[in-house]
């Protein structure tokens, strides 16, 4: 049978117009030849998918009627080529095999809480406060895909044959085995990826960047662009160690960090700008100790606890030279 004849019979099968005699021709055709010449037999990926669906329907209907036609073996071989997961042996003791389904797991942390866990492939994840990550119970197929909202540190188990992919909004991060941090809170204008070890690829609609250790890629949501900078990874992933650091930032910025860290909300009295600067470091300290330290260096500020984890901040914010 020539290649042209195979294509004609495939088209007729797809259209449901194949005759009994033409089907017998396919029964005599060696399915291995289809496998060897799949690029020339199938017009496109959509064509392969469409044909595959029809093949599965035909295989199942024939099996239900306990048909022993050799055509089933041909159909099964073609279905394997089309990557439909049909790997059963079709013969006297043929069994139906249902494609494997995998449950999706969702892990969430409240504000002020953090969580550590390990995925089925051995990948270690530290999930920061106010974050959500979803992943399959076990990874099947050619990739390992998860979805992140918020911030997490990944120590990805190496598997050169199965890239690990993290989807964070419009940004996609791809690795084979490395450790890195992703900050992708929805309210932020940017998504940042900071690499500790290995190599990471990040990509959006219009750009793609590779990152090495001590490099950070920042995806700017508004402009749909990516920038890359050299960074000190120790200072950017301290949260996983319980280290809270203010490195010459404004008090208002520090309060934003404290809200995420401890799960509280600050209310600023009289809408003070709080633009004075602060430098400090805290190692797994309580919130009361942190606030006490701030008022020690910023003596004109005071904090008053309110209901529902809300804290009122009053007073003026001055730098030492003011």
C-alpha cells in the first residue's frame, strides 16, 4: 500500500465513509509503517488528535462487542503514535485502560504564617505568609507544573527529563533543578524571581530571560517587560530563615513588611507620610519586640493595638538629622 493510499483511507476513516473492503486493507497494513511515517501520514497535530479520538471510540466500541478483528491492533498502534496513552495489548484478553487522573492539591498560608512541605518528586517548598500554591498529587507527563500566588522559596529536585514550571500570573518560570525565590503577590506591580543556585528561565508574552545565582529577574506587569539585576540573595530570601531586615527603608515600607510578616494591619493617624528611614534586623522576634525597637529609635512614634489585629500608629516620623 502506498503512502497516498494510506492517506486516502485515513481520511475516509476520519469522515466515517470507509467501506468494509477498505477496512480490510487497513487490517493487512503493518501498523509499524504508520509509526515510521507518522509525519507524512498525519496532516497536523489537530488532525492527529481528531483521528485519535475516533480511534479510541472505535477501539472501545469494538471491545465492548468482544470483536477480535486485527484492525484493533492497527488502531492501537496508531493511537500510541498519537500519544493518547493507549498502551494496552489488544488480543484475546484485551483490557480497557482508563487514562490516569491526578488530584490537585492546594496549600495556603494565612498572613503571619509560613509553611514547609515536600512535593512527590522531592522538591522542597517554603511558602511565605498570605500565599497559595497548587500542584498535582504526583507529576505525570513531560513536565512538573505548579501555580503560585504570593511568595515561595523552591529547592527543586533535579530531573533533566522533566522541567519544573511555576506559573505566576503572566510569568512562567522554568527550571530543571535549582533553588530560587519567587515573589508574586497579586497587589504588587512586579513579580520577582531571585536565584540562589543553578539556572532559571523566566518568560512572559514578549520577553524571556535566563538567571544565574545572585541574579534577580523582575517582571513588570504594567509594561509586560522583564529586567535583570545583580542582587545579594541572602538579604532577599531571609524570610525563610525567620530573619526580618530593614535596610535603610522608610518606616511606611517597614510597616508593609510587618503586615505580611505578622498578619496585622496598621492604621496611620492623620495620614502621616512616615517617610523617615530605618535600618534594623530581627531574628524570629515577636511583633511587640519589633515595635518597641522602632519606637526606641523613632521616639516620636507610638503604637496602640486595636481590635481585629489592627494597630494604630501615631506621631511624627523624623530621621536623626531632622
